[in-house]
């Protein structure tokens, strides 16, 4: 029943063929959030079980960020770059896109921001626009290659560099949409390009360990997932696998939704899941915008403390909710840093250099750990200054 309801919603937005592809990754019970087609590698060696989850917490609180690689890499000159955001209305897209714009300005390039307005049907046309307007490079924020394959083939033919933010190439095993069309991807803790999924998977495993430890391995979880975005397939797969092998906690149900559902519709669906599965005591949100427009409003009428919430990237509204007690914790990742790392990768393409380690990791935030006074978590590492020094644009 769950899968039929979701495919009905999806077909009105993405079309029958696209929805059928996503639906094949769902089980008939609706409890397998990411499906069996997601390759798992666990590159950071997360161990299973309650004891292992408790032992992992100090590392997650300390954070996994490292320094930006300081190797000098002078800035390419005279470039025009277009940043295409999947939707500036979503803080999960606007923050990294705006950061990429700031980084492009800092390195000395002309930069243009295009807004997809959370409407996948517009993405290809925006790539076409960037090509027509003379782009030397295109940065795609949360727009996977398979959704703009034709325009990216044109960009490649014209030798236009393409770099992603939270997006996956056409040759990703979850998509299998043909040859790679991205020119480079940001270097994330020196994982090879093909292991971008492994980084996202590990992020999900860290979230799961927090839920396992905080619940004393008694979590009964409702997982929210937005399968429009490949990064969330990997994150959810890592979370699910870690929970499944915990020896106590369980994923009770999975609610798949689309960005078009954000708001009242998602709130109602969350409430329906809680009624259908009364054992649920934890909710995992895929990203901040879903937390703010779906989860928190859905729980507004519930007794405080009845449900714990694992938030998303830890943007300011989510951390404010941690302070208020309506979100239990968030695995904060600096999307500003991600935006800057995309510009650094673009510069590597322009100057025919390797991509350099960005140092990007994550940091666990809850009511008693790492919660900033102004609800804005700033990484300890001054990544902007590090990049500017490496590019030779500031001392």
C-alpha cells in the first residue's frame, strides 16, 4: 500500500518511467528505505552494536573535519562560472549554492546563480542557459547527472567543466545512466571519486550510532527519505544498515516523499505514519528543510519528549530546534565549506591539477554538546582563509 501511494504522488511530478525506477528500490512493506541496490563499503570502519555506538560518540562530538590541503594552486584567470541550485527556497540548497558563489567571487571569477526552484523539469533548461551564456564551468547543487544528461553531454562536447555539490555522476551504480559527465568532484577526506557514495553512507552510519546510543538501543525509527537525490539514497542506506545490525533498534517504517510534498502534505503523512505504527519513538529527517517543514510541525501537538528526532545537516533553524527541545540532535556538516570545495575542484579542472583534500567531515550536535549560542555552527577550521591562501588571492 505504501509503495502504491508514493508512486501515485511521484508520477504526477516526475513521470511514470522515473518513478518506476525509484519504486524498484522499495520493498512491498515500505520498510527498506534505500533498497538493495545501494553498494555499501563502510570505508571509515563503523562497527555494529550498542557498545560500538556508545564508543563512537566521543569521536562524533569531537568532529571529523580536518584541515584543507595547503598545497599552493594558483587561481585560473578570466573564468565565467554558473552555479545552478536545485532550489533556493530550501536552505539545504541555498547555503551551499550561495557559498559557491562567494568562493567564485573570492577566486576572481565572474559568477552567475541560477535557481531551479525545486522543479526538476527546469534543471535541463538552466544548464542549456549556462551553455548559451558562455559558461566556462557549471556547478550543480543537488542536481544529479541523470536528470540533466542531455545538456551535460552538450557541455562536455564544448569542453565546459562541470563539478557537483551533493550530486552524483551518470556512472554512479545507483543510476547506471551511462558514462561519467562530471569533470571532477570535490575531494572528501581523500576518498576516490567513485566513493562519494561511501562518504554519504558513513554520514548515515554516524547518525544511526547516535540514535542507537541515545535510545539505549531501543529506538523504533520512522525514516523519512527523499529519493529524488542520490546522496540521500546512500545516507539512508548507511543509516538502515547500521540500525539493522544494532541488535536492538529497528527501522519500523519508511516514508518516501518528494520536495514537492514539503509542507502540509508531508506533515499529514508523518502524522499518519505515527498513527499506523504506535511503536515509533524516533524520527530520522533527511535534511533540514524536511525537518522544518515536515517533522517539527507534525509533532507540534504531541507531548514534548514523546518522539526523538534525528535532524539533518544542522543548519541554523534545526539547531534552534535542538535548543528548544523539538529536535534531539543533528549531524552538522558545513555546506558553506562544501560550496567552497566545489570551486576548488573547478579550479583544479581549469588548471589541470589534481583535486585536493577538502577536509570536510561532520560534527554531532545535541542539547549538551556543540550547541552554539546563536544556533549557527562555525567549523573550527577557517576553510575560507585556507582556500584563499592556496589560490594565492590573499596572504
